[in-house]
C-alpha cells in the first residue's frame, strides 16, 4: 500500500478555542469601561443641564445665576442666532446700577426699567452689528475717536476722565469703550452709509417724487400738501419761508432757486438728512444781493434707527433671564 504523503502546514498553527476567548477579553473590557464612562459623561451633562435650567427657573436662581454667570459662559438673551452672555449683560447692569445708586434714584421699579433698557440696548447692538456686516461697514478709528472725544471734552484731562468712569460706573476705560463708545461709533459709521444708500432711501425718495409730480401738475395745492405732509419746520405756514438772502438756503439748493422762475418748482434736492424741493414765490436782486421767498416741502430720510426698528420687528428674540 502506498504511503500518504504528509502535507506540510504553512504558517502558524490555529489557536485552540479557549485561547480565542482569552484574546478577546481586553477588547471586551475596553468596551465595558468605555460604555460606563460614556454613561457617566451623559449623566454629568444631564445634571449640568438641569442645574443650568434651575438657575433660570427656581426662586433662588437669581443669586446662583449672578454668581455662576460671571465665570461660566451662559446665555442671557438670544437674538436670532447670536447669544448675549450673562456676563456681558450683568456687567452693564452693574455699571448703570452704580450710577443710579450714587444719584439716590434707585428703587425696585427703577431697577426693572434699568434691566429692560440694558437688554434692549444689547439687542440693538447685535442687530446693528449684523447690519454692519451686511453693508460691509467697518468702524474706523476716526469714528471711535470722534465719539471718545465727546466724552474727553467733559473733563480736564484723561486721568480725570478715567477716575470719573470708575467713580460713576466702576468700569475701566476698556469696559466703557466696549459698552458705550464702540456702539455709538458703530451707529455713527452706519448712519453715514445709510443716509446715502439708494436702497435704504428708496421709500422716501419715491414719496418726494410722487409729491413733486402732483404739485407740478397742480402748484396751487402746495400750501395744503406742505401743511399735511412736509417735515420742514415751515409746514405750519404752508411751507413758506419768507424773503431771505439766497445764502440762508442750503448750499445744494441755491443754484436751483436762482434758476427757477416765479411760481415754478425746483428739481428735487437731496441733502444729508432729507429730500426737498421749493416753489419760488418771489425773487429780488438788489446791489448784487439775491433774495428769495419760497415754499419748502421736505421728506426725512430713513436713518439708522429707522432701519433698526424695522429689524427689531422681524427679529427672533429669546430671553433666558427674567428682566
């Protein structure tokens, strides 16, 4: 009988079954302890969540919120997708509270109004920042210096200015710049752009154009319409300004007033803060001095606060704190 040829096995011998189980033990241990650690973390997160909610809800939560909110970045208000931290909110409240306390005018009702005004101001700052990004408006050093100089001018020198900030608000100059100067500088920068924005001024421009067309057809209706809708101080007198030197009129309007015939309307003139046009009633030229009596009708431009109020009406605002 032929002998069977022995086949040599290539590679390591397979492990017995009991050794396979022992090799899997470290993996099982890792999964076991990893699962426990994950459950532990979830429990901690749940407890923290309950604790954070309790800060806003329980009667004693105000004191705890005031204590933890100064060091933990918890939200006080959300404006659309932007969160205002409790630390920012409370720092501003503290400063204004200090000022009112020194004046002896702080009571419970005043404190409530103060909290509401601080919240409103912070909400406005968020919306103004969003508007600045949309319009690609950057606050320049010139804007900041302009606002800062208005405060500097109230004191003898910079040292006295810094002392006054601490005495009145308990704020550092950096905090005052953050809470007061920078927001005002942003308003100043935005207003300069908005007042000359064709898109923003589309509505008042359309209004003045419609009235100009109407009065071109019926100039005798000028007095009645000016009394009803004009934003000028002369509206109570039907827009009439009285005979005055041409130099007393806005510089942008002087050439138009000289070129317009008696009884006719000037073209629409755009000033920094309003649109207007005139109806010439009388013209006099004496010894080279030119005087005009005209009726004025004006429509105010939309400024940064008009745009802000519009955006406030559309904003989604969530309060996490009780004001």
